[in-house]
C-alpha cells in the first residue's frame, strides 16, 4: 500500500483518524487532570505525552485549542497554570478510555468515569488516585501549531509519585511491573512487556554489527 498526501486527504474521516494515529506505533496512555477557577475538575486521556528535557524536568503534550472542539483541559491549564499527568494501567484502562467522552463543561470525568480525585497540599490540581505514576506540573509554555489548531503545552515537574519497587537505582521505571497501558489509534490498547535493556551507548563499546 502506498498512499499519497492526496490519498490521505480523500480517505474517510474516521479511517483517516485511526490510520494516522496508529502509524507512529504504540504510545503511552495517560490522563491529564485539571481544575478550573470555579473548582470544576476535568480529566482527559491523551496519547501525546512526551519528554521535553531533564534539567529542568519538562514534559509536554498536544492539546486542541480553539474552535468547536476547544478543550476544557486547555482552558483550565491556561487559567490555573497547573496540571497533572496520570499513568493508565490495565485495571483502569476502560475507565480512562471513556474520559474522552465529550461531556458538557462543568461535568467532571472523575465522577462520570468513577475515578477518584487526589490532592497534594499546596498543589491545586487533581491527581488520579488509582494511577500508579503521577506527575504534578506547573505550566511554563504553550507552543501553537497553527496548521491544525493545536498546541504543545509544556510543564515543569513539581511532584513525582512512583512506587518505590517500580524504580531501580539508576532511575529506570519498570513499566511492565506497573502494568502500563499503551495505545494505538483512537481506541486500541496494548499491555507493555519489557523486551531488553541495553547499556548506555559509547563509541568505544559499539557492537560489531555497527562497525
């Protein structure tokens, strides 16, 4: 199969959404937790969370911005300058999936999807109690992507909650132990299994196949 740019444009909308979301492979499933100035919470599953930098510790994700599909998540982050990222694992995948439902503003996905709000003193953004990896972030920058009316929202890590037994001395996180969920397309989920751990790459330690 070879699809040109025009072929993709001519593809049925739902099929195109599934195809373009899937071709980049399995991505981590996370939920973004936010709260408005009126103290209304919001929770949304995303597959676009990405590492931006380690010093300072920056993490970002892609969000829709304006227009008919304007996202409550985006509005809340701009209002409150805080948000959380909460890992999806096998026991809560179905509940997490349905946080993508387009509820009216003011209706909390926490309530409708039976997930529990959890707070850290001095940090006014909701974590998901049922998640095993939880990150609290302060918004630092929004980079607009004008081509499709989205934006990259970047936050600096203020709080990181990880089970002790899931992290080794080198700071590696065992996602298999955490039963982390991966997502491909819009609604297909995968379990994660550790395949291999390789040493840090150094020029004088390259395997023969690279020479």
